[in-house]
């Protein structure tokens, strides 16, 4: 069996930064360190941080007064920031800088008097955090069909922003529908889809033409990992999303002689290697080939945690 590993894959700079913030905080201040929501959407990563002393909470009222809390890579609303300040919590912000860029766009567009449409998935922490940047009600669009149902008053000035981990194709279709219905709507100066989401989706499209099956390493609640599976399927390649090697169903490999492997931006390389070992055990013999280019992007840590 030929196994093709695609680059880029796995951890992006924002995920590496978020994990490093938790680990540095634990080293500097000791356990426990509280983290609001999963710092990144990967079960293996979060279990590892729990073992080191991180406590993941859903809301800040679960954090003792005066404790250290970390905001996840997905970002938080202004209300959460204000509550943390009010309660005297020591805060380290692991929000991905590319998500912060979207928050700043919301501020700028709102200051222009525009009502903002958020393109994203309802209930996703990034969407909740971004929509919570604005006191006025923002509008949420999940699918192209939602555009026709938007309740917008005549004469409203509109703008849109996008969740960073969406399918590039889906986001483009929704933007086109928004522009068709609202010709005056404005968007960000630069596409909100993050570099890691775009580069991994582009790599999967290329990979799909070279293999019969694609395995995407990532957790079920990882938006960018799910999008990789969808992109592979959209160009006609069978694909499965799996967290660990023991989830690989031997039936998936029946008659398959070429398998592509990639990983979502929140999945560590150790899990990719676990999948490769499982493929080798099931097929008896594998030839491993690597394609694509490795990323070289770095986001600095907060000053208090550097060094």
C-alpha cells in the first residue's frame, strides 16, 4: 500500500501558541491553571494538558477568584473579558491572532455604523466570541440559503466577517449570495479564512487526485478537521475523520492501494504517526511518500510567558 503524507498538515502557529501558553503558565505559576473551553479542539491535546494540571471550564464562574485563567484559541466575547477583569482573575489570552484580526474588523465596521453579518457555524466558540464583540445584535449565516431569510431593514449599511476555519468554497458561495442580495455590503480588507485552513484544504484537493482514500486526523468537534474531510469528498475522494489509530476500520481499506493522510490544524503529529503504524499493521507493507511544503509561521507568546 502506498501512503502519501501531505504537507502542510497538523498544528498551525495559532494552536502551537495556545498550547505553549498553557504549558508556560503551568510551569510559572503551578497547577491548577484554568482554561475557558478546550484550548484547542483536540481530545489528545486536552487530555495531556489535564494530566499536567490544566482544568477546563465552560464558564468563568467555575474559576476561583484570583486564579489564573486562559482564554482558548477560539476567542471570547467582550462580556467574558469584562467578567474576568471584574473578578480579578489573572488572564492569559490564547486567542489566535487571526481570530483577533476578525474581532478588530468587527470593531472597525461597527464604528462605521454598519450592521454585521457573521458567516459561521452556530454554537462554535469562535463564532460566539466574535459575535460577542458587538453590543448590537449581529446576524448569523450558516448556509447560502440563510441569506434570503435575513431580516434587514431597507437602507441598513451592512458588512460581513467570516469564521476562520470554514470551507473556502462554502464561504465564497455565501459571500457571493450576500453581495447579490446586498450590493452595498462590504467585507474585510483580506479574506478571514486563516492561512492554515486555506493551505490544508488546498493540499487535500491536490492529494485527492493521487489516492483512493484520505484519512483526516482530528477530533469530531474540530471545525477545520471536518472541513478537510468535506473538501476531499467534494472532489470525489472517499474520506474519514478519526481521532486515533484504533478508530481505523479495516473495511475502509478493502481493495485500496493508495491512502492519503492529513491532519487538522489542532491535531499533533504523534497521532499522524499512530495512524501510519496502524496502516502498516493492517496492510502488511507500506511505502510512505511525502508531498507538499512545510509551513514556517510563528506567533509570539505573551511577554509575561516568554523566556
